[in-house]
């Protein structure tokens, strides 16, 4: 009896039943979809920063209130996340770390068959490269989104930061909820 004639093997061969990657994720075309997402994040990040730095804030840095919880501001992050290592590491050192980080994530993206991982990694790659370009262009990362509540302001951030955080959240959710085969 062949495997396809055995109803038990058909049930256990179902990828969804075992928590294995879906057929969509295993499709190599999703690699290119993920890389297109990384490129879109990079382009949106760079376009938004150029618009803010050279347009909106060109006549001087200020706070532009948009809602009761959201402002446009201009902040320069000379460190990494939340300004850590500011003044300790040079922009070129941070650029090197960003490129290595993006390269490692790209290798992971290329090797994983899991669509949610590919998309999360793509978001992180696009964001990392967007912030890396800032370090070369300006010597710091341009942050301009300011979310606040009850008088407390979160750190200013940008499109790249939002993509990196969303990508990291997708990786965490995948590790928590995807069933292993």
C-alpha cells in the first residue's frame, strides 16, 4: 500500500496538522515578496525622513502637534536603540553593525520556509538599512514621530524603528505560537 493509500499517513502528512510551515511559506516566491517588503520599508523610511528633514523641519526644529497623543518633532539619535552608546561608537562603527545585522537577517530570511518569519525579518532588514543610511548621510538617525500619553513621551522614532519593532514582534509571536513538527 502506498503512502497516499494509507489514510493515517495522509492525516499525519498534513503540514497544518503538524504545525509545519504552510505551502505558501515554503514557496520560494515568498522570498522575493519579503525582499520587496524590505525594499518598500527602506524606501518609505528614507522618503519620510527626507520630507521631514528637508521640508517640514527645514526652517528650524519645532514640535508640530497633530493629535492629543501624537506630534511631529525633530530628534537626532547618535546611538542605537533609545540612544544607547551615544558618543561611544562612531557612525561608521554603527553602520558596520547595521550592515552585518541586516546581512545575518537576510541569510535567515533566505533559509527559513516560514512566511511569518520571512515577513518579520524583511521589516527588520528594511528598517536596519534605513537607519544605517542616516548614519552615513547625517552622522545620526533622524527620528520625528512622538507618541505620548498622560504627559509621558515615548522616545521619538521613525518608520525604520516602527518596522524593526513590528518585525521583532512577529518573530516573538512566531516563536511563541507556531507549533513545531
